[in-house]
C-alpha cells in the first residue's frame, strides 16, 4: 500500500506527515472513518479540489477504505507548534471558543466533539492540533462560505457559519500554537452537541461516563 499511495504523499508529505507549505494537511494517524469520509467528499463533490477529485474519481469505496486505513495506522511524530501569530487577547478568545464555546450563538466548545486533548475521537472525528494556522483558517472559512461541505447533517458548516471571521482567526491562532501529542481518544464522555453526518454518534460515547 505504501507504494500505491505515493500519489498521496507527493503532496501530503512522506508518510502523510504534511507538506511544509502548510497547504496540504497531515493525514497520518487521523481516524480511519474520518479519512474515508473525506475521500468520499472529494470524490463525490462535497469538497472541491480538482487534483484530489480527479485522482479519486475512478476509485471504489473499498479502495478508499484501504487508503484511509493505511494512513490511519501510521504513527509518526508531529512537528513542533507554530509560535502564536496573534495578540494575547485574540489567542485567549480562541482558547475560550475551543474549551467553552459561545452559548449565546449556539456554538459548542470544540472539545465537545474533537476530544478534551483536541486529538480527535476514533473512528470518525479528526484532531485539530498539528495543523498550520493558514490551513485551519482556510477550512473554517470554506465551511462558512459553503465552499466545503460534508455529509448531511453538516455540523461543521453550522458551527462555522455561527462564527465571525475574527472568531475563526482566534480559534486557528490558538490551535496552531498548541503542541500535538498522542492519538485520537477512544470515546467521548458525553453525547455530541450536534448531529453530524458520517459520524456514528452512539459509538463515540463512553458507556461508563466521564
């Protein structure tokens, strides 16, 4: 499989570690169902990038699952975080949104879905650490502007549309400055605050609670 996915690592970096330009994200170690869903989204037109769409167009669901499983199984070190590229007030606003959300605008805390360590939750929710600020800004902005979509119900679109551009900048500044360590969590302590397409919500919740 490592030989067959060289077309992927040409952009996403050796072993899917991420490209140095910050445009192509890390895919190594991401949860397998999340990776599979993103491959489907590119192939089926919910995400727009010509190179990815053309590469995936002839591939079957089964083969996309193999690709997703391969990259999910890779355990490679994360790079050090970026220095905070914003003032302390903006970074603090980002921390608040990540850990507390904004109840007045019905924005849940990021940790409610992406895990307390923000490293994702297996098998279908990605971590948000270890990603460059520019990439985070671009993806949240794409959801806010409807250029990126996911399987319905599209919970991330709902969240991103409730955030201001300043909020998006704050969240991405805080996330990009945090060290990424560990693997996706196995379970969440409580149900998801929103319904999310492509996510088996019941499988994510710990049977024993927090």
